[in-house]
C-alpha cells in the first residue's frame, strides 16, 4: 500500500517537517512568550472528541475558544464529531491529527488529546515539539518509555501540560493528602488500591476474520502507530480497545492514574523497586480478567521503616474487608493502613478515618475545589499553574504502567532500575518497556 500523504507530505515527511518547525518555533518564539502574547482566552483544538474527549474539550473550552477539532470517526453520535460541528460551527474540522497540527499549530495555544491509549504519546509528543501545551488523557502514554520521553520533552519545551486525572485537583484527594501528611493516622505501613474495572472484555483471544469498515471511520488512522490488523465490528472501536495490549493499558491503565495517584502523592513515593503480578495465565492479546499487583517502594518520611507495599486489585478482587473496621469496601478506592488508624477513600468520595469512633473529634481541613480543566486553559495564557503537569504525571504513569509489564509474567518479581528504564532480572520484560511503532508512523523522540 502506498504511503498516505497529508497536506502534500508523506507521514515521514510530515513528522520530519514538524520536528524542524518545532525547533524553529522554540528558538524564535519561546513558549512563555507565546502564552503571554495570547489574549484573554486560550486557543484550543480537540484531538479525539468522542467519549471522554467530548467532556475534555467542552470543559477546557470554558476558559478558551475551540479553533479546530479532529476525530477519525465522523459518525454523528452524541458527544462526537457531529455534535462538535454543531457546537463549534466555525471551528475547522479534521480526521487526521497530523493534518490538524500541520495546518493549525500557529493558530493554537494548546490541544486536548483524548484518543485510545496507544495514540496518546505520538500526538502529545508532536504537539509539544510544535510548542503547544497539551491536556492528555490518562494514562499519559501506553508504555513506560513513552511516559519518560514525553515528560522530558515537555520540560525541555516549557509547555503547559495536564494529565486527565481530574480527581487530583478535587477536594477529596487533596484532603487525603493533607490528612496523611499531617499525620492523622501516623506513619503508613501499607496501602491498597482497587477498581471494579474491567467493564469490557479481557482475557480473550483475537477474533478471526474481518468486517467491513464503517464509512464514517478511517481504520488506518485509528490504528495509527499500532500493528496492522483487520477491523472487526464491536471488538476494538469505539470502546473495547482498552482490553487489548496493542491499544490500551487494561483496567490498571484506565483507573490506576486516578486511584494510585493519592497514595503516590501523599506518601511522596518515588519509583517502585519491584512489582509482581498475581492472576490468570497471561494472554498474548488481552489483559487479564483480574489481577493483583504487588508493588514495593522505598520508604519515605511518611511511612514506617523499610520498604512499603502498595497493592492493586481489579476484576472483582478487593482488599480484605477487615482492613476497614466498621466500613464497607467500595467498588473503587484506596486504603492506607497507619500506625494510629486507617484512611479509606472511595474514588470520587470523601476520605474516612477509621475506626470512626476514634476519630470523631478529629478536625478535617476544609479545602476549596479546583477546576482541573480550566486550570490548564488559563495556564496557557499565563494565569496560574496546573496540578498534574507532566513532571508529576509522567513518573506516576511510569509507576502505573510498570504493572502492565509485570502482568505479562506470572509468578515473576520484576526488579526495576528506574534511572535506566530497565528491568534488571528478567531481560525479556524489557521488550514491553518500549515497543516500535508501525512503519511510516515514526515520531521524533519516540521511535
């Protein structure tokens, strides 16, 4: 098949051209100056406007103007390309993100990136190299290597970034952090995190055969950097891609950057030293139906002596009920066991100090809510900062995604050298730290 041409360029030529443009823009027009030169509203584009992408661009646009948007599927479903065309009739429309960035980057301050996980890094990296701020959905990337490189590029360019783990800005998780760091439950001995995901198929094999691609969908663009495979109806697009190794990061990738976040944040955890997978025999195509991941981190000033264990559960597995005295374990949440008590927090809910009778008189701090979306939009024009910029979100994503690498190996404890992005005791695990992109889809800094 001949190489697709975009705006008169092949994929490779476009990416090379974008890299040169970025270098020129970075030299002649520093990002900070660009942001300050904007008026009172940021100029935005949405890349991926269906599903979560719809709420991302709608909410960030409360403090900005949508100049353009892009989606590989032009079906007029609610919260997608068709509705975006109605809401922003003057915005320019694209199906290829590379064409949008090529034609629009000089007209923009930032882009939201809300695609399947495998396309987060290529789009985000290209936007950063063009000097654009990015609001990228969680997990920030699909692989550990991508997370490191994207965060490094963002720091080098000085662009405004935010990962879409919106709970990071909310009152519940910020209150949790205050409680832990104020010593409400004493130093923490261990932590447990869990989710009711997956709510899509996992632990299944690749289907045989193929179906006709819908007229509204560009399947090649949807595949992007992932290996070629035929379209099969109701299998990958628009929702079930999360369970496939090539496209998603499973239940952990979907919810880990939300739920593991307050544990890493409150305890000021660095990279894990080891991680071990417990669950069904790994499937070469999809994530497991359930899993328990055993992380071990070096201790910090907020933990008891020695390493600290952090466990992740999904697929119906939960931490032991007796860890939450007098309370019910929710379907999604985290629990920190301290010297003086337990902190339990349902995802989206307010933290509880347990046993309740022992903390009845404890004065919980009252915090103001922050808007995760407009934080980013306003920061693009020089107003304030973001709370989950890539300097924090990148390392958090690395920690989360190391669990997806461990899930490839049953009964193996991976020993992690974070500085060198390397599993030291199981060389074959490094095949999943960094994976090559499909030929013709190479991206500067990632390929």
